C-alpha cells in the first residue's frame, strides 16, 4: 500500500510538471503503459497472500483511474496552452508599415493615342492597325508617289530589301484599307501606328515616331466636313476655345492639300516665341483624297470622294503637355513617365 502511495505521489507530480504534450505523453507511458509502473504493481499482486489481493487490486485500479484522469485534465490544459502559444506567435503586427507596390502608368504617347481613338470612335470611326513592314507599292506607289517622285526623298527610309521597308507614314495603312474596302462605301477609319524614316534625331525629330491616319470616303464629302472634323478634334485635344485654320500645301496623295494649324496654346493666338509670333501652331497635314489614289484602289472618283489626314502623336503630346524634346518619349526615364499618371 505504501508503494501505491509513493507511485501516486510521483505520478501526480510528474503529470503536473509536464510542460508540453510530449512530456505528458512520456508520463503516461511511464505510469500507464504496458511496461509502466502501475502495470508492474499488478504483477506484484501474484505474490501477495490471497486475502490481501482484492484490496490491493482495488487500490491499484483506483490509482490507475486517478492517474488517467489527471493526465486527461492536464492534457486539456496543455492543449489550450499550446494553442495560445501558437496564436501568440502568429499574431500579425498591423502597426508595421506595409510594402509599397509601385503601380505603373500609361506612356504619354499611349494616352494621346487612346484619346484620339476615343474621340474618333465617338464620331463613328473604326480603328484599324497595319504592319510595320510594308512594300514599296503600299507605302509609295498607291499613295501616288511613283519611283522617280521627289517626295520619296523626304521620306527616304529604312529598307529591308529593295522592295520592303519600314513604313514611312501611316498613309500606307490608308492604302491597304482602301483596297480592302473597295468598292464599299462609306469608309470611316483612323489608323494609329509607328512610322520610321531616315531622319536626324534632335529635339523635334526622330527616326521612329507615331502617327494617326484618318480616312473618310463616301459620296459628296467636302473640305467643310474635313474642317469640322478637325476642329472638333482640336477642341477636344486642346480646349474648347481653340480654333483651326487651313493653309494650302502639297501632298502627292491629296488634292487639294492643306496644312492645319491650331491656336497657339501658350499665347492663345496673340503671338509668342513658341508660335514664332504667328499665334498658330501646325498640327497636321490633310486634304481631299487624290482621284488617282481612289482609282488605284478600285474606287470610281466620279462616284465618291473623301478626305484624309495624318497627325503626329508625339507632336500632339508635346503641345498638350508642354514637352520640349521628343527624345523624352523614348528614353524611359521613370521620372518623366511618372508625371502622366494623372492624365490616364
Ligand atoms: N503622310 C504624311 C506624312 O507622313 C501625312 C499626311 C498628310 C497624311 C496629308 C495624310 C494627308 O493622309 O492627307 O507626312
């Protein structure tokens, strides 16, 4: 009986000292396991006199139950303790400053391109893109610029072979659209894209830049339609107070041809260094599509006509945002690009 009491004291102490579930499990094995101390007591029963056996057996059983119970209770305590420890360790410190994710923004040329597309889509135009590599026929011949034409020299370009080159103007897309559409009417498209020319790179020139071509072909389209369209565009781009004016010009693919100016955004028409004192700033070339161009594409110039224009996207962006050097667009300086987030 004394031995039972010793084991009881030890077992209870051992269980209450267990600080983890695994220590508790060690205690369980030590006292309740098959080779444990309580089991060993049971074996000793054999050597006892018969009359002592029942009392001893009952006491060992009682001990076994008692130890089982305290182990169970301690187990619940320890589980709770371990859970709390885990929660404590996983606690998120919400006072820590978060990591900054830098969100990019659209490039200014993309912003202007999309603005132009949006305003023309609003007028019922379709947006059509073409290939950067075109052949001589679509870049020049169909634009009424034959092989010996001096206008070729102005756009003397980047040839891949004598037949294929990087398009020098989006007018090449215009020619492809005309041919694909003929003889359907009307055509109303804008064609944005990169263009390439052998050109000196300076503050206002680049060997690669962007244009957007406009083309409308229907019955009885007049220069007044062109003017109304371009005035609408200028007002949307530069402000409702702006006006445009036409100056006579020359392009092989239009007749008559015009150069289009918009009220200077710096002096609002009074005259300043930016507009060289004229009050006007040139923004694009345009005109009535030349009958030869229509004929080559499969249209009858007696039955339809139309207008075309080609606007430089860099030029619009430079005027709109007051950018003084075209090269800023291409150097990918994040400090430059970041400034256009608010215009998206
Ligand atoms: N293709 C001309 C250029 O690159 C721009 C242009 C002028 C396009 C007049 C046109 C137009 O469609 O009618 O300089």
